C-alpha cells in the first residue's frame, strides 16, 4: 500500500462523519462514510435531517466537508447512484 492510498484510507475512514450539502438548496446534513475507493469514489449513508432522509437525485451536485488531523477539507461531488442496501439507503 503506497502513501497516497494510506492517506486516503485515513481521511475517509469507515464510520467517519462528513457534512453533505445539497448545492441547489444549501441544506446540510451529517452522515457516515461506509466506504471509499480510489481515485475518487465515496460511499455514504443517506443523510438524515430532522429525522427524515434527505433525498438526492442521480447526477445531483453536492459538497462534502470533513475534518481530518485538524484541517477542514471540502470538495464538490456528483451523486453517481443511490442504492438500497438493506436496511439502509446509500449515496
């Protein structure tokens, strides 16, 4: 495993919380990372806000923000797919 792979695994650790913001509405929700794959795929729980799932559409833009080692990171992403994996729905 090279240094960049290790760094990605540390930043996108399973169960780490991330903030997902819908670009269209600016609504922000916290969800957990379920997995990551290089070069740029992130699998997260469907965010919940006020006890209800935040519904995203395929190809919708979102901003993902997270804290790692005292630094705040953020990037714009696109929802590739929404999958129902019992008992959860994931982005």
